[in-house]
C-alpha cells in the first residue's frame, strides 16, 4: 500500500476527538529565540537544537524549528550520572517546580514561582488536573498498575530498558506498566520543543501556556492515547517537553536534569550546548534524568524526533544502530495506527523482532502473523473483536482465531489503545532465545 494512502488514513483519526490548540510566544528555559538568557537552561549553557522535518509519514509532520547556520561539533555525552550527588539540586528543584506548575500541583513555599499559585490561571490548571487525574487514576492507572504487578513481575524485576516507538510523549503508560525501568526510549515525529521559564512570563503568557498543556493532554487522559492530528497542531510549536514533564510530576517523579541531545551518524549521543546545533544528519531529542519520590537511583528518559518508516531509517541509519546497543529491550506498542502492517515499515518491524526480549502490544502494533511460535512464547489478555471502523481493513483473522482457541486468555479491566472499552486487549510476546546486543 502506498505512502499516500496510509498517510490519509492515519490523519483521518482526527475525527475521533475534537481538540483545540493555542500557541503563544514567550520566554523559554533554554530557548534563544524568544527570550533573554534565562537563569536556568535545560543543559548547562544550552539551547535546544533545531528539529529536522522528516519525510511525510502517517503521522502529521510538525514544522521544524529553524536551524542555526553554524553547526560546530557537539560534545559527546558524558558517562551517565549514577548517584544523586552528580546532579545540581538547585537546578533540579526549578525543573521539578516547573513540571508541577504545568501539572497543576501545589508548590512549596520556597519555590521561586510559588506566587503563581495565587492566579486564576493556576486555579484552573489545578482544578482541571485534580478532577481529570482522579478519574484517570480510578478508571485506568490503578488498574494498569495492578495488572502490571501481576503479569509483568519478572520483567519489571530486571529493571529493563523500554523501547516505545510511535509513542509521542506517552511516558504515562510506559511508566505505569514498567515502573522499574532504568531507561525509557520514546520516539515520535513531534519536536522536543522548549521549556518555559515561568519566572519570566507575563500573566497572559502563563495563562496561555497552562491552557496549552491542558488541551494537549485531553485525549490521552480520556482515551489512553494521543490523537496524531492534534499532536501535529498542539505540539508543533511547544514540543513534547511540557507533556512529558506533566506526566513525570503527576507520577511522583523528581526531575533531576534536562539536556538537549542529538544522535550522530555513529549512533553516539551528543549533548548540545550553547551555539552548537545538531548536524544535518543527526536525530535530535531530549534526555530527562529523574528519580521517583523516595528513591535514590536516577533513571533516564530519551525522546527522539525521527521518521521510523523504511525511507526515514534509510536516511538516519544510526537509529537502528542505537537500538541494537540496548540490552534486550522490552518493546511497547500502543495505538500505533497499524503502521507496521504496511510494507513501508518493514525495517522497524524487523528491528523490533530481532532485538526485543519482550513485546507488549495491542493489535495496532506488530501484525500477529510475524510472531513465529517457535521463537516466541505468547500470552493473551482481554478480547479481540477487530479494529475500529477507521482501521477496519486491518482485521486479523488469525488473531481472532487464536483468541477463540486459547483456553487461558486472561481478562483485563481497563481500556487500552483504540478499543478503549469493548474489545480492549493486550498481547505479551516473550522471546525464547535472548536477542543479541551490539555494543
């Protein structure tokens, strides 16, 4: 099937939910475009790199951030910090407070932005998230965590690396399912974006930025997935950072550091600092170091903005090389718009099959027929009744037959993916032989 066809199908998902977007120019933490030099930048002396615009894919492509003319060589990423002592706690506190503000959470009296809690803008933010999160917790997250505790026990005990392609900024479900992961790698087309310095924003700008966060999160809070068409609008300017930080704050994580990074042609992660942009063939992204409240072992989240179609991976071969350095990662696939059902996404499909120790997915991820039973142990959950009408052509008869003949299919009591209520299901595939890792 041609790219043009699946592009139109993928964008058609816009009919599922109606959202609005609101974008405003403001001061940013780490942005050199609309602000004076901020007191705190996401990387010491850093500004965000330009995000290249990939070729058209089923996800709508956001406009790229203009790229500086000068592109001096970036600095290779240092050895990852291992202890809390390696982080600047003052910087960490400001990043965490920014995340909490975006998430409508109360700040300590000593916070530099504590006074913003006295504004109508914050009151609206607090009211929205308290109500929405309470419902989400009761209807979804508590059930997801309970299911994970029962069904993913051995996986989580290993503190795995999580690979979540086609994720957008969905840290929420990755963390809820795999709370002990030492590293998360999320991938989407949306740009990393910038983080606002709320100490420098006007009252109207604060209101607009908080409203942007609410609108960007509406769909996933209600339906468990982001709507791609709205992400192209809502996140094309602000990027995924605000959403990622809201999820981290609301899941009781402390932000330790934030760095803009690039994956160079040799699959090495480069830290981008002031005056240094990514090379044209690099993949841009962001690294967020964090730690759960009450714990002391730092974790890392990487978000990369890149095109995972065969054409996209051919232009950035370092991405596949990077994935191959991961230690038997667990791949998670949800609401992936059936992209890997197309021949144009063969390479990412094969990469996942060759490198993953486990694959947790709904039917929108990997076609069931690609899991060879001689190589994969399989567990099935929920009830498969087919795709939603928008994706009716991706009905999998073999998967339906498997659900019908399996005697030990376990129920799930939460919605996941496009089949949010009736027909919600998950499949857990476990490789019988450990995948290879290239270092």
